[in-house]
C-alpha cells in the first residue's frame, strides 16, 4: 500500500510536530499500540494537547464527551 504522507499531514490533528511518524498513520498506530497507548488523533483537540496517550485517559475523556 502506498503511504500518502503529504495528504495525511494536512489532516493530522496530533500536536507532536517533531514526531518521526507524523503523517505516516500506519507507523503511528503501530508505535502507540506497541506502547499500550491510543494515537493522538483519536482524542478531541483539547484532550490531545495534554499528550497523555494512555488508554485510561482516553476512556475518561470519551466518557465525558459522550455524557455531554
């Protein structure tokens, strides 16, 4: 599969601008999965900025989002 990094970067919501996997979604997902984390693009913007990629934080954030 061809990586569309240039297109992916245009829509990437992760604020880790120096990340070597930025725009390479398959590598980003693989990295976070190996770390037991959730990629930043799965979080709402305000929560993503905290750079807490833990599953626990993701669940907490999404429960709050869903109860609004």
